């Protein structure tokens, strides 16, 4: 935009700060913030004085308009006001902060709210102006603590939470009063105020402040948390939980699920953000606070907690189901932190929870699944004796029964709990594989679109837990027929090839060679429901590795998932994958993916490169130097922290290649060392996995090329 037009827009905006229509004032504030983001304050010298004039005008419209613009600048680009501006005697924040403090006492709630929100934006940055004015700021917070406007009280709580997180020393002289206040507003009639105050307890514990400051308040705090863990009458979860599991999922219930690229290392992340009912609220925040308090204070909280829990559990009648549900939630929340005190009573606790899996109320059934999963380690440890063995079987069969529940919420909770039990039980599941698989297969015919994903994950977890035990014809015969049918159903639902490849990936890791006919069947179904493509029944593998060539539009998510599928096949087939991939241009396609603009694609491509290096390095040999070069480039990027997952997989792949090709890796050894040594020297903020893989790869390079590595050590 030409400067003359920019100047015209700026000149027209300032007079509108005091517009009578608040919508106009709000729009003007948004535009001003955007203009400042693009050109800075220096490019608009009139702005700051105009804002000061409006704030000092005593006209409500002008004050609100200026405050709105200022709040958006503070939220979007707070550092702009804490910078030296040529031509100004002091930083803008030094001018505005005293004015904002004055508005804490404004008779207008809107101005009190916005001014406090502006100052709160600077807690993290902590400019010197706020640092030296901290006493005044805290006094202002104490005055506003009992403000009649809920939005102001919420911001007061937010300020205390942020201060305890990043600058707890400021609150130490006032800590007792702050804790007392937060305890009181944790019972506020406004749920948003209560929620914001509830965040304080977790923040306090995370700040690693002395526990004794909080200890004396526990007998009063724990009952408040338990009270707030009871479902509210208007909680959407209560309404949604009554939905029949046979009702088709609505499109708005299906949160887009993007495949996560494979990541080699100890920081693997799971996608657990797929719960459409997972809205943060007072109930969940209170449970989280109880969880972290139990980890800090351990069994100390049991004398206060357990009588309340027992009282809630002993209530009877349909009208008291929410109290019982909250008590079960509390048991799960303390399952880790109070395990020593609970341990002697766990057999009785588990025995009490098992019948609740059949409770009339779906939310009690679902929370019982979760709480049982919190005690999975204990349940599995008991298998060694007869009573423990019987209890494990009851829990296992109880969860399998709930997997086939008619309620969607219970289905989801049961699958998740069963996956946790799978991880703990591992080989103990082998004698029960047939009954487990039959239940999971039965779920295929009952579940709607969303929960089907969870079944696939449960089967994937089962495969990891029992290893090769699952790769037997008897189990394949159970799983494959419904999978064939389900693939067709998945393709019909608009999740398309990404979900298909995801299913294939899970099964490729389970069944190795057995999956190849299924691959062809799956792609035949894709062809059937996507007739515009030129995919033939014999082109399934080419479809996976080069969809563009067979007439399918490039899709990053699909490419990522397909690369991960190929990694799964490499894992399942081992060296047997070589004869399969040699029929196609996989080597060239993989090199192309390693140079893709999308970091997700590169991340999965280098994961596949490492997997292929382990099982069929000969296949990579003709373009080995190019693979090594492009992998080394991932470690040389100045944006290493932003691309840490790509760099991690590239580093891992170099190490795998080095072990297989040995001296042939020598051309890039010095380059790679020059990248790995700084990573190890400055490990902070880079990520544990990249540091670990850097050390491992450096060791492997030293093993195969000691003469090149030793001068740099």
C-alpha cells in the first residue's frame, strides 16, 4: 500500500476512537493494533499522544475507545510499548502504566476490566516500569479483589496465577492473604471466576514453593475441590452422555484428525486431543488440582479427603448419582499421589469399582473405567496370586464389556482404559487374546465414525503389548474380515485415504506379510469410491508412494500417513520389504519427500529412511550420497529449534545408515560432527530426543570412521 494511502487511513482512524457506537470503537481498536504490528509506533507518531488525550478526556466513549485499542496492542504486541522510540523521552509503557493504574479506581466496570487486562499482559515480560511499580500494582489488585463485576474478579485471579507462576517472590509477603482470597473465590457463584481461581493451586505446586504455606489450608481447600468436581446441572457432558450409541455422529462431532508424523526418540507425543467433550471447566480443573496436590502432599490429604469420598459413595438414589460420580473421579485423581496410603485398601477399592462398570448412569460407567485404569499397575501386579488373578480377569472382562456399551462416551472411556491396561499387562494378555480380539471386532459393527478411531488405536496398543504373539493365523482370521468391511466404510466417510492408510499402518506393524493382500483390498475399495482416479487393483503400492502419478491430487496428510505406513511395513516385513519396494521408484520418491517443503513430510520421510536403512540398505545405495547430504542439511538449518522433529529423525537416519554402510558415510562425517557437537554443548531448549540421538549418532560415526571423528573430540 502506498504511504499516502496509509497516512489517510491513520488520519481517519484516530477521530473514530470516541465514536458513539461501541462496535465502531472496537473495529477501530482492531485496525490500530494491526497497523502498529505492521509499521510499529515509530511510523505513527500521532497515535500515542492521541491515546493519552482520549484516556485523559473524561469522556466515556473516548476513554473506552482508547482503552480498547491499547488493550489490543498490549495483547498482540506488548513489546512495542516497552521499547525505546526515537524522539520520545521514555518508553511508552512508562507513560501508560500510571494511567492504567488510575483506571483501577474508575466508576465504570468496563474501564476497570480493560485497564487491569492491559497490565496483566506485562506480567510475563515484566518491564522495569512494572517491576518498580509492583507494590502499586498489588495494592490495586487487592482493591479490585472484591469488585462487584465478575469479569474484574476473574482478571484479579488471573493476575495472581500468573504472578505465582513466573514471579512468586512478589507474592511471598502477601501469600497468606492471597491463598485465603483464592480459597474464597474458588466458591464464587460465577463459574469463570471460580475456574480462574482454581488454576492457582496447580500453579502454586508447579512453582515448587514451600508446601507448608499451603498445608494449613488443605482441610478447607479439599472439600471445595470435591464440591466443584460434581457435574453442574447444565453441563453439556450430562446431556451428551445420554445420547444413544446407535445414533450416527454429526459432522460437527468429528473434530478433524490429522495424522502425526513418526518421531524417533523418547519424546514421542500422543494425540490425545481428540475428545470433543474435552472442554476445560471447573470440574476438570478441580480434579487436576486434586491430582497435583496429592502428588505434593501424598497421604497427608487422605484424612480430610476419604471421609467425604466415602460419604458421597454411600449416597443412594438416582438424584445423588452426580455425587457418587465425583467421588469415583476423586479416587482416580489421587490414584498416583496417594498410592502408598491407598495400597492396603486397593483390593477393596477395585472390588467396589468393578460393579460400577454396570451402573445405570453412563457417566458413572465411564468414570469408573478411567479410575480403574489409574490402578492398572496394581491390578496387573496382583496376577501372581489367586485373588489378584481373579480380580484382573474381572477388570479385563468388565472393560471389554463396556467397550461394547451402547453409550458413545462409555465406549470411548472403556477403549482408553483398556489401552492403559494393555500397556501394563503386556504378555499377560496372550492367553486372553482370542476373547479380546472378538470384543474389539464386535465393536467395529457397533461404533460410529469417531469412536472407530479409538478401536484402531486399541488394537495398535495390543500389538505393541504382545509383540509377535498376535501374528498368527487364528487371530488374523478374527481380525481381517471386519477390517475389509470397515475399510470400505471408512472410505465412504469423508476421511478418505488418510484414514485408510492409518488403518493399514496399524495392521502392518501387527501382521507383517499378512497385510499385503489387505493393502490391495483397501486400495481396491479406494478405487471403487473414487472412480475419477486411475488407480487399478494392481497399483495399490504405487498409490501409497506416488498418488500424483496415478491421478490423485497431492495431499500432505496422506503423504505423511503413507510414509508412516511404509515404515510400518518395513517394521513388519523386515528385509522382506526390499522385493516389494524394488518394483517401484520408492528410492527416488523418498529422496523427493526428504526435500519436501512441508516439515511434516520431511519428518516422516527421514523416519522411513532410517527404517529402510535398517532392513534393506542396498536398496538405498545408488543415491546414498544424496540421502546423506539432505539429511545433514536438516542439522545445519539456523531454525533447528523450530524444526527439531525433522532434525531428530534425520540425525537418527544418519546413525542407522552409518551402521550399515560404514566407511561410505565418510563424506559427510565432518559436516555432521560440526552440527552434533554444538547440540550436545547447548542442549537446553532443544529437546531430549535430539540430544540423545545426537550422542548416539556421534558414537556410531566414531565407530565407523574413528580417524575422522577423533580430531574433533
